[in-house]
């Protein structure tokens, strides 16, 4: 069974940092694209960042230069390093697996339960 | 970036109703369009991918259609477990973008 388990959320001050983790199991991690998607309170879904199976990375304009997606294939784990956090980054962050190898031209077929990030002083 | 516009933002329906949600892209995206169901406190679930392909395990009362810029999701006979928020998402190009969502609640 494919499983995704996010962790690392919490309270951070504006300008601070957090690192989210997404531990995966049940599939060959390095063969699939993965994404981070967030939902701010009372808002809809917003794609944040993605990594292809080949390791190419992509970002939303709202986080480019502040967030970094990475992975450790030996640990089957995806990460999101979030720096220079802003109040508008407050959200529930989901990790999601793609149907295939590429971030685009496919679909997010398995999602985790999410980890909550709050940015406030 | 490709903008996705869903309508209506919300609707009230009864069990057994046929429900249709529409989604329009700001530029042509072929059939790179996916639909998700999201319930409070749960992970979003993929319903339809590539505009009209039913994800494994999803009931056949869900169907999708469209290509280019105009798409729709239809629930043929609404069931109690279908009350949720539905999102379209384009996967034609990064950044991936979602519609604003359609909340389906009980009339």
C-alpha cells in the first residue's frame, strides 16, 4: 500500500525557517514525481513545488527563492526547506505522489494527510 | 501561468441529483485536466485524470469530459458521501494550478 506521511510543521516566526518531511513507502520512490501542495485557512488548494523522477525541480512564483524541494532516495523521503517565512505561508502542507515520472502532464494520485505550518509572531 | 476558473463556487443538491461542475482554462491545455475531491480533515483524492479517465477505485457515477479550455465533472446520482469540495487542476505546464473549488452541500 502506498503511504505518505508528512511531518515537520509547527509555529515559526516571520522570517524564520522550517523543514517539512514526507516519508514514503509502498512504491519505488525515485521513479515518480512528487509535489507539495498547500491549503491556507479558508482557501483552496495551491501547488507549491514539485520534483520530477529525474530530480528536476519546479516552484510556484510565490515561493521561488525562499523554498527548496529535495529528496533522499535512500530514505524514500521528500523534503521542503522553507526559509524567509511569511504570514501568507500559513497553511496545511500536503505531500503528493504523481502518477508518473514528470511533474507536468500527469496527476497527483496519492496524497498525505498534511502537516500544519503557522507563521506568526 | 494558466488560470483555472471553476463554476459554480458552491451548489446545494439532494441525494440522487445529477450534478455538473465546470472548469475553464485561460489557454488551451489539451486534455491535461484532473479533478479531485476534498473532504474536511481528509487528504484530497484524485477522481478523474486526463480529463475523462476514471481513477482506479472511484465509483462510475463520476465522469469527466472536455478538451482545450472547457471541461466538466458530472456526478450522475449524488450520494451522501459525495458532499465535499471539488477542484480541477491543469497539468499542462508548471506551475500546476488549481481552480478555486466547488463546494457541494446538502439541500
